[in-house]
């Protein structure tokens, strides 16, 4: 059975509707964020999550690193949406919200340089959309919840 290697849980400030995870070991290629049907965007050295909220707020973010594809999450956790992508990392280190002043940032060691599979789960999106705008960014803490799981991709860049 595959065992999780790392788990990082944090409340992250959603700024301008986005949560950013960036690897500064190389050029970040950020995808076009204009597609409102999408909520998960990846590019070289970048993972961007578009929130459903209309104002800044805190979301509950869990990041996990696995040696291979993780099992499905427990059925008692009702994730509303799940997306999968591949992200290429130059250093293997992802900084959560690098433009936010510490202690609002964290570094996740995903692994060595290479390509990683990403499975992203989200819930509370409809609820946060209905509850915002709200000028109190703390009042809605944890309404929107995210789980991002990373594991090595079989298709490594040459």
C-alpha cells in the first residue's frame, strides 16, 4: 500500500481570488487564467487555484506528497470537484503564496526536479461564492477547503 510521505495543513489567504504555489528554481510559466470554467491551472513551476469567493478570505489548504498515486480520499469527505494535472518543477520546492508576507507562506518539498502528477480536490466553493463579498476575511475561514496531492509522473522531461 502506498504511504503518504508529507502532509502540510494550513489556512491560506486567498488574495485577488487566487492561491499560488510557485517554484522559484526556474522560470514560472503561468497559464491563461481567463477561463472561468476552470479552477485549477498549472504551468512550468506554477500551480494556481482560482477561488470561487468574490473577496479575500482564508481557505483551508492541505498539501500532500506521495511516492505514487494516492488512494481515493475517504468517502466521509465530500469533495465537490476533483481535477488532475501535471506540473513540471525546476527545483522540486513549491512556495505557497510567495507574494504574501510571512508567516503566510510555507515551502513544500515535493521532490527532486521533474514532472509531478497533481490531483486537486475542492469543496465549499458554492458556499464561499454565496457568502462573499464579506469585508471580514476571518469570518469565512475554512469555508472553502482544498486538498492538493503530488506524486512523481512517469513522463519525466528530458
